[in-house]
C-alpha cells in the first residue's frame, strides 16, 4: 500500500530515480512478508515438488530488498548521475552474487524435511544449509546497520517532517536489526552450542519485524503524503470559510459553466467555488455603489478597525448591496464620490483575500447594518 501511494504517477516516477528506488524498496519489503508466510511457502513447495524450495526464494527476496535499500541510500545521498549509477550497479552485482550463492548452497545442501516456520534453526547444523542461512542473515544485517547509521546522521541535519520520517525509518530498521537479525542469529548459534532458543526465531522475530516494517513504511510515506494531506485540509477549511460569500452571490447571473465533477477532493471543490465566486463578483462590478463602500469604510474605521480590515468590510458591504439588486435590469448609474472605486476582482484573486471578504460578510456589524438599511429602503 505504501508503494502504491508513492507510485501514483508511474511515468513520472520511473523518470525519477529517487521515487523509483523508494517504491522498489518498499514493494520488495512487502514481498518479503508475502514470500515468508507459511501458506506461501507451502504452496511454493507443493508447486515445485521440492521440499523447502520456498526458503531460498524468500532469502533471495530478502537479499534483493537489502540491495534496494542500499541503492535507495545512494539516491538519497545524491551526487553526479554517473557516480550514482556506478554504485547502484556495484551493489546490484554484489547482492546478485549473494543470491546466486544462496541458491547454490541450497542445491548442495540436504533438506528433505519440510519446515515452514523453523527452517533456520532446524537446519542450523546441516552442511551448506548452515552457510546459506548465515549468508542471507549477514547480508541483510549489514544493510540494516548501514541504513540505521546513515538515517541517524541525516536526522541531525534536517528538520520538520523530513526529520520525523527519517526517525521513523530508523526506528523501524532498528526493530528489524534487533527483532530479526539478533533473534535469528541467537537462535541459530544456540543450536550450534546444543541449546534450544527456537522461540526467538519462530515467535519473537515475526511480530517484531512486522512492527518494524509498518513503522518504516510510515517513515517513507509520511514526508510525501503529509504535506498533501495538510493542503487538502486547508482547502477544506477555506471552502467552508467561503460559504457566506458564496451564499451571498450564488444567485447572481453569470455565464454558464460546465458542471464540476461529482466526486472531488477539497482542493478541487475549492477551485470551483472560487471560480464561481470570481465570476459573480465580475458580474456585480457594474452594480457596485462606491458611496456604500465609502460609508462602510468610514464606519469600520470609527469602530476601531485597521485600514486593511476596513477595506474588506467596505467591499463586503458593497457586494451585499450589489448582490441584492442583481436581478434589476439595467444596472443603476452611480455617481461615485472622489477617492472611491468600484469592486475589482483582481484585488480578490487570492484565496486568503476571498476568505477575508467572506468573513467580513458573515461577522461585520457594519455589513449587517448596511444590509438591513437596504432592506428597509426597499420596503419603503
């Protein structure tokens, strides 16, 4: 799921080595859990007809995962493209040899009894199988320790959400080192000395490693998704904040627009609401009375508003008056006092400006008084 979230635009991601390597590392990490599941091992063994064939398959995937993490590390560090490519090829070559050695040792070893959960300890003293088990554990452990050291160093150099992501990755990797590497190696070495600590490999390692993988995935995803989630949340807040302004101008006749998509994220909904509001404000320009604006401005200043706040209050009062008479044809002619200006939509081109105008419409007593005065004048 984490890989799919990061791999939302395949064409773009494939052209970005950092994104591609991140997705590959997370996907291979998930594939490790899929391959090591007892039900998968049982199915693979039955399909091939070779007892424990799932073991070298799982160890090979774990080694590929380790290589992908180191390649990701190279891309994170950055530098000349040729240097990144050279080191990536070297790492891929080393771990390809490791995978070849794992498969070769399994072929040379003798493992006739199928073991779905405790193969590491059951065959810990079997020639060639013993070397295969140690080889994949050492290869994976070297990668995890390297990643932990680099993440620890980088977490001291960055701030904000990126630092949080690195810290989560570091915690997840540390759990992998302790819960997988140390537990597995301890259980295997206990078999070498005639002791039985198999529970470390069968009962402790899987849940601790799963927790570490979950935390590590959160560390990869958080810096990429949290800013987008925060932007959507801000868009939702702005969308709701524009409700008073939209209620004021939604009946203003404007040029017809295509209907927005039915299902939208908050950012899309905000875009269409802003577009319609700006169209309505543009249609109201010929009906905006500068005298109302000037009077509202002076009242707001008299009530202690700053010049900036008073400008929004004055514009809101003028919009409310213009929207009230939007159905009149033709628009009335105004003789505006000196120094006043009609509504200019360019002034409200930013979301924050529209939100302040909407808040003035909803909360300003000056706008409320202007609206009530206009209603009384209409009745009389």
